[in-house]
């Protein structure tokens, strides 16, 4: 947890918060952003739980999550760490744990406490002793193989019960290898070795989990990184049946919170990089292009290469890179354009800001230009002053404590888990290229004398298709991570999307936008449902913010109207459900010519559009079916 | 019971730990204080105290030592002996 900053007055702040009558959640989010040990984690959680008194906080970054921890040993000490780690991300999680040893009964019994809890997410947190029981060193290879088969089929049965009966997202933690070895380095040759059994089971889990749509919580990886002793204390296991020791609780909570956040589309999306002494050694404005330390030949220079290579790898898998530097633009750009040892090039940076304004203002501008929320940004800067300034002005931006040796920075960023991701789509892989195309579009926009000329010059084509198997990963990803341009913020699983595909009364479409600069990928999802009296109800309408201002909304409506008419619709009805992040679409239907027919106190509204007499708005977008 | 200077330091640190663990500001630790005197001091809180003590004093308490603890005085003695040994 070394990436989290110490807050020197933490205890005092917690006590002040405990005495105040203010709403506790927003303050608690800030306190959760500090480096916390197990005791502080418990204290913060106790205060939040007491104040919420069973209710939910009014404003969070995502819908509340109901998480059931299922296992066969003690998990009670992990609830607070999970809740605090999600609190850190402004996500509210309620937790549940099965009665001791009763996870199978609770899964299967319709009257169980688990069913009563109505979880939406289940985490199977088995201690390795439970899954390895019965395995012993005198087993033959066949017996050991049969035992492995028994365990994997037990796991798959549990997953399916949680997924199909409880309709839950399923998480499975990998096993801690806490068994002392009997042979040594070649333990795998002893079929009945418990340690080797754990290794085989962990090796089997990724394929099994992928086949069942289950996400893994890589406890084995964390223990390999930190050492088993950091995670497991045999004395505490005997005393309290705690496989993960309380001291590791906060780190465990982080692992869970990252996956929960990733599923909700709340992982960080963009790494904002300082330049001098962050990407290279020295100050380019003072030392000149030749004077900065980067590249092979010096340990420090190689350390900075490693930082750049890690950033480049992140970009290749879909993380957006930006630069925020106090520098003259020409000086800041020079290494990217002319230094032979730079790994990162201008084309890797989606948004480049170098000037003398304060960094908080620049970071705001970066978020605005990239059309992503400030809470999607991670800011990497070697300068403690700048870090504190940004933390103070923009508490929603993640600002890691940076090791003063660049050699340690890649592991620090990885361990902080900001960019946790549950899958990779073609869009992820193409993202940097897309931001480059956006730059080209911006240049065209600057050149075009008026908006119409610009839009016409883009030669846009909208290509749509109904939900299909091939697109399902991207559809689910968009449904779960789009927060801003999202009318109802309803989240659906792959199973839900499959149900929509099978439903005669449901309309699910995915829309791709192409233009002369390239393919923008799937940029819109609309789900409609046929209802009585000639109504098609728009259950979901979401779009990628990066294509806004290009008539895509109007073109999408034209398409939806045409498809709804094919379903026999005479009217479209659409809801706006406000969240903390989707104010930009409050008047979406109004702007498209709908009439508001109902408004609620919380800002929600319902609008309708009579299709009789609907005239498609003219756009510069050609629409075709894929 | 008179404390040595070392024991005073240990009691001061334990008071902070107990205040944090029980979310209070007013814990007054005496050698005789035990779980039955403090609301909420259950087996989980006991482990939390042990984990905090181990972290604060950079020591490791073994199973026998933990089992033998009857009151705060016992804990302070065990810590004192371990810290002295380095």
C-alpha cells in the first residue's frame, strides 16, 4: 500500500468526523485515500457503518454493490478492508458472509441467509486447506488427478449456482500455497504433495474460470510478490482460522475493490505523466536535449527507460497516456521528437500539456479534452509539492507516492492496481491510434471554416448491427463502464445481453462509427423493449463521449425510429435516471425533440416521441447495416 | 505497581493502540485491566490488539505467550521482555 500517501492528521480527522453531524461519506472517501493499517481500516469502517445505519450513501461513483464472501474458514475480518478499499473508490459495497462452513447449503437453499441478502456479486474465498483436504503424500498420480477433478468440479458447481441461480457476477480467489514442501524444488514430482496440488489447481483455474465467465482474484500472485509471510500467519490460522492474516486485510480489500471497480467501469483510464525527473533524469529546459538522462549506458537512464516502457505497454493495452509538465512546449516536445533513446514518442501521448499554469488546472484541461472524468486519471509526478497540490485541488485524481528511484516506479504502478481490467477488446488495443485520429480530426476542425464543412469533410459512416455473439464482450464492457453519456446507467452481464438477443420483443443494437481518419469502434448501444399500445421503451441509450458534437445522437435516433417502426411502434418512451456522473444527458431527449411527460424530485424524467409525423433530422452521417 | 521508564513508554503506546482499536479517546490502561472490563473486547479485537502490538513494537508474539495473557499487565511484561532482548 506504499503508493497511498500518509495523512499526518488522520486520527484527528477521524475523531473530528466521528463527532460531527455532517454527512460522513464524502469525508470518509478522503480518509480512505490514506495509507491505512488494519486497525485504522476497522475504525474508519466502523464509523461509516454506524452512520449509514443500514442505508446507502446518497452520492457515489457507481451503483451500490452487494457482495457475498463465501468460504469455509473465517472471513469476518475481511469485510471492513473490502468496504474501505471500495470506499476509497467512492463505491458503496454491502457485504455478507455465509454461516461458518455452510457455503454449499446457503448456495442451494432458497431460504438461506445468502439468498435473503440478494447479492449481485459472489466471491469464493476458499482457504486452501479446504480445497486440498484429503490429499496426502501417499496418493498415486491417478488418485491425485481424481482429487483435482473433484475439486474443480466442486468449484464449477459453486460458480454455476452463483451465476445461474443467484444471477451474480462470480469471483474466485486463487489459492495461497501455505503448505510446507515435502520434496523441495521438484515438488511437482510428488503427486500427492499438497503444495504441488495447490500449484496444479492454480494453474487450472484461468481456463476453467474463462470458460465459465468467472473472474479471478489473484491471491497467489500477491503472495508471490509480497512473500507468503506477509499474507498468511500459521499461528493465526490455528488461533482463529484466518487464512489471510488481518495485517494483510487492507491489501486483500484492495484486490477485491479493484475487480469490483473494473466491473463497474470505474478503473482508472489515463496515466498523466510529469516529464522532468519522472520520464527522464534532469530538467530539459535547463540541461538541454543532450543533457537529460535517458537510455542505456547509465543505471539511472535505464531506470527511466523502464518507466517509459511500462507506460508504453500500458498504452498498447488501452490505457491513455497524457503529459502534464511545467515547461515551454518546445522544450517539452523536443525529447519526444528528437531524442534517440526515448521509448515514448509524441504519437503515444493522447494529450500533451506543457506550460506554466498550475498542474491542477492542466489536469482539468486534460480530462476535458479527452472527454473522461477526473476520477479516471492517475497523475505520476516525482515532485511532492505538485502531488500535494493536485491531491488538495482534485481529490478524485489518484496521485501515487512515487519512489525516488525510477527503477521502482513500474512495480509501484502495477501494485497500485489503478488500471485493473477484466478483459481486452479490439477497442482497447486500438485506443491510442483512435486518440491520434482525434488529433487529426481536431486539426481538420481548426482548418474548416464552419462546422458543417468540418462534419461533411469527416465523411462519417454509421454501421450498425443487432447484438451478436462476436460483439458481446465489447457490448458488456460499454454497458458497464459508460458513466457520462448514459441515460439510465443500467448494468448488464453477458447473460443479460444473451437474453436480449433471444427476446423477440427486445431490440439491442451496437453502432460503429467510421470516418476518413479511421474506425472509432463501437460508439453507441441502444436497448429497446416493445410494450403494449405501440410503445417501444428505450431501456438503455449510451454513447462514447469521444464522438460527441458530430451529429451522432441525431443519426442514432433516426436509426432507432426506423427500427422501432419495424417493431410496430407508434411512440418511443425514454427515461433519464440521474447519477453523479451523467448530468450531460439530462436534456438529451428534449434536445432530440421528445416531450417530457413526467418528472421526479430526484431529477429523473420520462420523455416520449410520437413517431407519427417524425421527420429525421438531417445529418452528414450515412447509415448502413453491417 | 511502579513502572520503569520503559514500561511507561509501553503503556503510552498501548494506550494509543487501545484507543484506536476501540475507537475511543479515553482508555485508561492499568495492569489489571482485562477483556471483561472493556465493552467489545472479543476474540477479534484481541487479535487486532496483538497484530497492532506486533507491528508497533516490531516483535512477534508466539502462541504460548498470547495464550498466557490475562490482563494488560501481562501484555506489557511480555512486550518489555521481547523489546529488551531486541
